[in-house]
């Protein structure tokens, strides 16, 4: 007897982009000579006029940002080297100068899509069978530059979603100026990127097992004696500085709400965007919980998988992912280890899904083919839609498949609970395919997710509609498993 049609409940919640959510960014309208000319004009403004000009700027912008005065001071410091000495400058004039080298950027003016959802670190104070969650989204603004933003809320016992009020402010992170690096990991990455040579070793020899960016810069300076003109040394120094800048830490003020957090491109690797973060709540062997996000850094020329980790969505550490199989978009970690091994799903060749494992979460050199396109709706390529979810019957892995007219649909595969390299079930038809209301947008005919969660036997799936906005669907897990195992 055939099974009844699998019921997918599309929920009413929708997120669309909001062009009022803005951050401040540096604004440099030309080369150093032009910056100097602007500063010279501002230095000639009488002090009383400085006061009135700054007052008007604050009237126009102080309510749009927290601590806008501190932002202006920071931007002044960024151009202060262009000053040619002279008398001390008042704080008001410094702030005014800084305002001329600051701009607003609307982080989600173009789109808000590709969501991922995980249980919130704090579940206190909730009724039984409720879950508090954190949802990440890809926000895209002017120039198609993407960043990561967050929303929080609760799912009640019946599966209904309520979102927390969203702050009118957006907080850009403070980059920790002198983070610590592990020499062994740094050394391995240098080898992998063909950046290691004898000159690099002379620098490493001056460093301890752990070192800061300042110590690295000093070691490069101290090692330059007698070989500063050497091409080999210059290449080694450039590679080491590049690698260090690509691994960094971000921090947000403790009073910052999660909806105010935005992770905006910081390093050269991600200068053109941070794309499609897949978050997972990972439990280590000893029970320690850490949240990881795998994402794609894009610099306008190439993509580079990166790893983000946070215990609380306030402090973030960003590192490069390494290894011969870190080659493509869409890596998704399993939420626990298997006999000491981290396991990750990825699409190495741009077409098929692979399962990779490693004892070091940052290095991936072992992979095996897991799944190939099988059905017409996924004949072009398949990929994952976030981290697999554990059930007694196996791991639920949401997938995306690309079919005719480049239509993206969401499917489901079931992996063996103890041996996730074994596929034990797969839906023949998509779980979600773009309907008439979802197919129009920036990229038509696409539904896509970067991660779901299970709540009270319900699979809660946030998903993007044609790379423009975000909505939700709900599916019964027992019903879904029946279809996957029959």
C-alpha cells in the first residue's frame, strides 16, 4: 500500500531585506594626496564653525548608530598619518575630520537569504518543549557584498515561531588587534599554500609555540637583516603576513543584542563577501559545546572555505580551512565526533557530495564519495543544505539539487547513524521545490537552506526564496523517516 503524500507545511513567517539597517565603513575618496587636501580644508575651518558643522552631523547620524563619536575618532586615526604636524587638534575637529572619511553601508539593501538555524546557547526560563534559537542569514548590500546577520526567537511546543524584537542598531565587530597563533598549525598551512621556504623557517625559529601578530611582525623585521632584498624572503614575509591577517578574532560589546551583530568582510580573502554560513552546535568528546560556522570567503577572483567558531555569538574566531579536499563551497560539519574524528560533508568537485573526516577540525585530507546525482531534479549537481541532524533512525541530511532551467530544489537523504558514509535512504522527489510565490527574485527558481533543526518531532526548515527573502517550512520527522525507510 503506497504511503500518503508527505505533508510539508509552509509557514507564514517571512524575512525581507531592510535598507534601514546600516553600518559605518571607512570612506577614502582617493589617494593620499587627495586625503591631505580634504584635511587641509578642514583645518582652515574656524573653531566655532567646526562646532556647528559637527553638531549638524550628529543631529543627522547619532540616532542611527551607537557611539558615532567613537566611530569618527577611529576614522580620524586612520587618516592621521596624512597630517604634517602642527598644533594639537581639538576633539570636535578630530571627529569632524573623521566624519568626512566615514560612510554608511546598508548591509541588506539587496537581499536577505540562505538561512541557518541552531539552538541558542541560553535555554533558561523557557516552558517545557520550547526551544530558543539563533538564525543566521546572508545579508547582501551595495556591490553584492555579503555579510552574516542574526535573528533570535523561540519555537513553542506546537512548532509555532515567535521572533524577538529586532534592534534598530547594527554593531560592526571590533577586530582583536593581537590574536594568538599556534606555530604548528601556521607552519602546516604555509606548506599547503606553497608559502614555506628557508626564509620562512628563519622567521618561525624566532617565534614561540604560540605567538601574536605583533611578535610575527617583529620576527620578520629581525630576520630581514642581510636578506631584505631577497625575493625568497619577501615572498615568505608576504605569505606569512597574509596568512596571519586571514586568521583573526572579532568581539562585540557585552550589551550588544544578537540581532545587532553583523560579521562584515574583514580580511583580503573575503573582501567581496562572506557567503552561505552553515552553523552547527558541536558537542566535543568531553561534552564541551562550541558553535561552528563554515562559510565561503570571496575576494572577487576565487572562493576560499573558512571556519568561524563562537561560544556565545559575541566572541568569534575566524580561521582558514586547510587540506587537499578544502576546494569548494558548502562544507557542513556533523554536530558530534565519531570515535575521535570530526566529520564534514562537502562538494569537492562541484557536482557530487563527499564525506571527509579529520582529527584536526582545520585540516581535511581524507575524503570518500558519498552521493551522486540520481534523480532528474538533481541531475546537474547536488550539495548539502546544512549540517546533518541526528535521529534514532539515522542522520537526516537536507540536500539541494539542480535540475532543468537551473531550478534548485531541497531534498532529503538518510545516512547510517554510526557509519555516516552509508546512504540508507533518499526521497525520490524534492521535499521543497519553488512554487509560484517563491520562484521570482534576484536568482529565479531557487529554494535553498544552510541548516535546519528538529524540535518536538518536527523538522523546522528556514529556506531562501530565489536569493531574495527567507521563509520557513515544517515537516513531521516520523512521517519523513517513514518515507525514507520504506
